[in-house]
């Protein structure tokens, strides 16, 4: 069985070429490498810092974080806050010679990044290679990050098996839309496989949907394996760096997994949001409220979805 490890690469992306070969590149760039029976992928948010959304999507795509800091600026701070609100506790921290280590340690104090192993650049690859796969059992769930048409093949989906396994000829639902999807074939690292086990990164040739049906963040899963709703309630905590005040009827963006939705506040205590279109989630998933147009802090706050 082929195993998988997925890393999120933050900070300076220039080290990516030392890890793997560049593949899909949009506002997210994915690098991968196969070693014996392990496929490793690294996702970098190349659309950040211009946009805040790819940062959260990239973080949600990895089990581990590799954070290579080459400057201490507001965008480094934004990445630290993003990792903290998403509770990404497992990672490696590394910095270049120009960075003041004490200042960096002060910036991460009290956040999840404080738990990361601090390593020298020369040891980063060795330390990353020592990390072990994290397999999640359960009903099949595949999170979609890209979808396109391939001549002679049809609709191809790129994504990650969040839990369970994907098998050839599986019949799944595209959520939240509800369309029936048949998996015709599966590839891992460009090699055909009959099944892929969590947390495998997969390319799926599918039948039943077109690219127009699919949005980043949609799930392929069994029916009734997740909640679908246009309204969510969260146990909201405001980002201490965000100085604005929330009020009813204000509009924001929310991030849930790889999904980005416009959202209107319909009540404050508890914080209840009406989404522009339905989202798919589990109770306990983290919902992050974003204000992309803000010139200062773009991360407003976050909370676990309670219903």
C-alpha cells in the first residue's frame, strides 16, 4: 500500500524545489515526490499575501506545517495567527540568518507555532522526512482543490482523501450540490492505483459531473456523511489583533476547510452566520471569519461550528 504525507509550506517558498517537483500551480502551488512506498506533497499558498484565502486553504491541505521565516513582517504575523486559529499544532519552524531568533520566538509565544520543532535549514529536509503518516479512518471523504477537463478523459478532480479510502468504481456524492459521481480511475503521483487511503493526494477521473458543477472545497463522500447548511452557529472568539466590532447584518467571508463563502451576521451571541450558498461541514469544524479588504488585520476571529 502506498502511504502519503502532506505538508503545508509557509514563509519563503523558495526552498520547495529542495523537497519535490513542481506540479499544479494556481493560487496554490503543489510540489510532490515519491520515495519507495510514500508519496509526499507540499502545498504553498502562492496567492498569499495578495489574498488571504489561499493561506487558509493551503494550511487546511496539510497534516504538517513547514514554516521557513526569512523576514519578520505583518504577513509573517498573519501566517502565525492563521496557524493558531486553525489549531495546526504539528510542524517544523526554521529561519534564515537575517531573522532575529529572539524576536521570532516573541512573535510565536502563546500560539501553536511555539510547539513546532525549531530546526536549522540544513536539517529541515531530514526532520521533515522523519515525520510519519497520519491516517484517518472513517467513511470516505475527499476534499477537492482543483477540477478541470482533460481531452479524451473528461472531468478530472484533484484532491485529498480526508478520511477512509477511495476505490475505483466507488459511487459517491458531490457535496453540497448532491450530484452522483462515479470514480472511473485513480492516480497517485501520476501512477494508476485501484485504491487510495487517507491522507492520499489523488487525481480522479470521474463521471456524472462537469467542471462547472465543482467548487474548491466541495467534498466527494457517501450520502449523509456530513452536514450541509446555509446557516451556521459558532463559539466565536475574536482575534485579539482585530480592533473592529462585529454587528448584525455586517458582511464578511468565512473559511471552512477549503470552502470560502460570503457570510452575513444574523446574531451575535451566539454568533450565527447566513452563508451566500450552502457549506458542507462536521460539527466541531473550525470556521474563520475574514475581512480580505482590510488594510491591517484580515483575520477577524474564529470558532468551532456548534450547529
